[in-house]
C-alpha cells in the first residue's frame, strides 16, 4: 500500500518529488512495476522540474513495447486507471506522506542489510558481514527545508513545546544525558542502582527515598544496561534495596556479560544495529524514561577514548535518539588515571551531556573494608545549577548483608 501511495504521489505532486529528492533511492522500491513507473517519474521530474501527472499515460504507451507482458499489464490495469482517483488534493497530506516515505525507506534499507548479512554469514564471509554492518549508515538526511527550523524566540514560544518532565528533583529530566564518573570502585553503579530503584517505587514520596536533596517527582521505569557486574551481582544489589517497598515500574536489566556468554554474540553499543534494538525496546515500553549505561568503556568498546571521532560516531547518535524519545540517560564512566584530570576521554564527551557529576572517595572511607562512601560534586549542570549542592553519601548494610541504605554525611 505504501509503495502505491509513493508512486501516485510521484506521478501527481511536484512538491512531493522535491521533498524526497535527497533520500530517493530506486533500489528501495520492491515492486518491479512500481520501480519502472518511479524511474519514468524521476526522469520526467529531473528534465522538466515537475511531476508528470497525466503525461504518465503518454510515457507508458510510448514505452509499453519495451516491457514484459506481466509488468505492462499490471501498470495498465492496476496503476494508470486509478492514479487520478486515488490522488485527491483536498485529502493529500504532504507532511504525513513524506514522513511515511522516510520510515518505509529506513525499514527497507534495514531489511536489505539484514538479508545481505545473512547471505554473507551463510557463505562463510563473516569478516565481510562485520564490515558491512560497520559501514552501514542510517537514513538521516531530512527532506524538510532548513528554513522551517530557523526560528525567532517568539516563534519558539508559539510552538508551546512541553518542557521535559522532571523525573528527580533538581536535575534529572526526560531526554537529558548525565555523566557520572569516578575511580574504579568509587560507587558509581551503587548510586545509579539507587536512583533507578527509587524512581520505580509505588510509594516514593517518603523521606527514606530521598537521596540527599534529590527527590523523585515523576516516577518512571529504568532500563539498566550492565557491561560490568553480571546478572548475579546485579540481582544481589537490587535485592538489598527491596526493603524500600514494591516497585510500580520494575527495574529491567540487560547484562551484556551474560548475554554474550549465553548467545556467543559479541554485543557492543557502538554497533548501530544494537542501538536500534534498544531504541525499539524503549518505543515498546513507553513507561521507561531512564536508561543507565554502565559503563561507556565496556558497553561501547571504544578503540581510542581520547579520539573525539570515536565518541561522535559511536555514542552521540545513540544519545541523540534517546533525547528525541524523551528518555533520560545516566552514562557511567571512569576518571583519569590519577583522578585529578577529571573525566577520562575526549572533550566531545562533555559537550553532549547536560550534567556531569564526579564521585570522589570520602577521606574517611575505609577502602580495605570495601566501604562505599563518596562525595558527589558537579563539573557541569545546564539547569537548576544552584539547586545542586555538593554532598556526601555513605552506604551501610545490616549484619547479614540483606539490606542496604544510605545517609548524608559531612564532606570531610
């Protein structure tokens, strides 16, 4: 049905031809008769600058002898008698059809990619299959005019765009990326699990659910992508917070170490196909507005962390997808080798983040006892800057290590 609408629009609408010119790819059309008609339409459009409209009949009868009997019959009986009646200028929604065309072309490109990869794997060409995946670029060229997005402040106000919901006061909003970094063993994962657990609680409006001055405002589900701990340790840590109460939105975990062990499939989020799998899950689970990536190094498998192109090409596309969907992201990362150089890696990391929080060991922390006690400071915060104050958290357990809680302490 969508191919029919594409062909009918190519025949009738000059505007449509102009709008999809930058993404047009004849190889993405599946039907042979539709492909032949599309070729005629584009040849006409490129020569005369307009859609062929009724001239398509003349073109067909001039070219009919060159076609196979089946294709000629399909065009004559299925397309030509109907193209005028199917196109009604009063009902024709150009914006909708352009968006549907982009979506269809993206789906076709992914299907063709999948088929090619499967064929290469079947033929034993595994390295070529991997190369094909790495070189694949998603359909990203927008067919909209740039001037539609060049706005004045007054035009922006008139759009009445809804401000991203505040999930946790004062800093965690839908669609925003926050980087939490510190040394190995500083408590990054423990803090992220704490945030994720209290955000999913049914009864969240209690003092024991506050993390310092951080308070849940709009509870939501969390998808936790674990590249370090493994399922058993994740389960143990989450269980220690169950004393806080039942979750309305149950914390979901994808443990990459376990996934790779069970499937023998090397999983890196730098692979665009894997990014799209996660995005698809989030689209199907709209009550999950937070994703935790633990950690950048293990999940994305960066070859060179200090190379801006590594970050821009492998991580930023995924973060932009999350932002467009209104999904907040906690990205856990490591500090420099001596913990004095700040965030480890390329400068591009900080540019994409709305917030950057740094965990440093509390001076009274007993490292030999495995104690989790750290100071939370900020390197960057785009909003509510004065609402965030540096504070310290000390995590403690009961004697049989079945419950974990936190308390705010002095910073020294």
